[in-house]
């Protein structure tokens, strides 16, 4: 089984995160010279990301896009997607929702 997750944020959120990394000493280690270029090349990256999805997403192994502007919510929905996809003993016993939120999780298929 192969599960391909892509956590996606919008340009405004990326800009805000990069600015915070530049000013927060606890997050500064995450900042690289590539990050500044990423903002400049946002449209190019988006173009090639979409081409990658189109060429590598299949019915059996599709891409799952997780809208990640809210990190905590995105991580929880990604876990829900994985847990909902895999069969295992005791699945659903907790009564917690396993179906991912379609407002956050989008499946790209051919």
C-alpha cells in the first residue's frame, strides 16, 4: 500500500511562516536561502506541482492533498485519512470520526 500525502499551504501562509522563522530564534534554524526563492517562484512551483500530480496520480495510487494552513488540523486530517484507508483490528471502536474532512482533504485521481 502506498499513500501519497501532499501538505499544501497558500502563498500568504508561506510568507507569514517565513517571516516568523526570520524573527523567532526558536524557528530560525528552519530558514534557508531556498525559502526566499520559493516565494519568488511560487507560480513556477505550482505549475510543476500540478504537472507532477497529473503524471503520477493513478486510481490505485492517487495523491491526497491536505490543506495545511492550519498545521494541527491538517495533521489530524492526514491521520484520519490514513486510519480510514487501512483495515485493522478494532477500527472504529473508539467512536472517533475516521472519515477525513472533505474541506481539508482532497483526492487527486486520474
